[in-house]
């Protein structure tokens, strides 16, 4: 029974971490090209991270309750915590580096490292090859970031939003 609960929490962790990777890398890419202001990127990313981590935790709690999964609060805490920790790692380069483009690329590198490490560890725990899951998660994250990058570029060029 404990193993079943562990894998429920692993799913909760994946949910929070992956959603943070996809949504925040996309947001960071879009903001970097639309706003070109380091402090606005930091502020917006922090606000989005906090609200989204609370939303993800609450949503996972409700989903677990709806499926009668034991310990839905614990699952929600795993989701919210994974989301928050991932966001902190992705936002950190903007605190350290003044050049927003370098910070953005470092943030993307951190996302790749997180995806790799998580899938490597999960593959070891499950005794399965991890490379397929790594590539899949990286592909989804990359597609969303590229789309957001395009939206930011379009906002910059066509709407004149560049700060």
C-alpha cells in the first residue's frame, strides 16, 4: 500500500514540476522579448509562480478527492511544492544576471537540467529507461517556450510593447 501512495505523490510531483517548467519557461521567454525589463520579468514571474502553485495544489487536491485517493492534502502539497521549487530555480538567473537574454538562456538550461535529473531519478526508481520520458518532457517544454517566444516577439514588433 505504501508503494501505491508513493507513486501518487510522484505523479503529484510530476504535475507541479512539469507545469511549472512549461508555463514559466514560456512566460519568461515571452516576457523577455516583449518587455525587455529585468524587474518586470522578475515581478511578473514571481506573481505568476505564486498564484499558479496555489492553483495547481488546490486543483490536485480536488482531483484527488474526486477520485477518492487517500491523503489528497499531501498530494496537493507535493504538487504546490514542486511547482514553487521549480519556479524559484527558473527565476533565479534574473536575480543574478543583469542581461535578461543571458538570464533567459540560463533559465532554459536550468529547465533542461531539471527535466534530465528528474527523469533520470524516476527512471532509476522505476527501473526503466529514462531517455524517452526526458525527450518527451523536453519537447513539450521547448514547444511551449518557442510559441511564447513568438508571442513575445510579435508583441514587441506589432504592438510596440517593448519597454
